[in-house]
């Protein structure tokens, strides 16, 4: 099922399908590892922000605002 990252449940693995933002933010997200096909684990989704761990390489933990997370489509 494809949903916005903001609706992804906690402790689930999701695959990024598409990033629907303007060019500046899209470049920033791509540089952080939010690329199509990347896997991430939702660590926290509390209604205000989303905390995810990006897999494949860095294992980086990133916090995103709900507005940005709405623009990232994932498959859970």
C-alpha cells in the first residue's frame, strides 16, 4: 500500500516510492538519502514529527516535519 510517510506506522519498514517537493527541498532530501527505492524504518510518528532511520550505508537517523513527510510517498 502506497501512503505518505506521515501516515506510516511506528516500527515498520517502508520503501520510498516518490519525493513530491520543489527542486530545492528535493535536492536536500536526496542528499540525505531519501531516494527512490531506499528503505527506512519509522522510529517515531507522534503527530508532530516523524523520526526515521535510513538504511543502506549510513544508518542515519533523521527527524522530519509532518509537512515534509506528507510529500514523501512510501510503500509499507
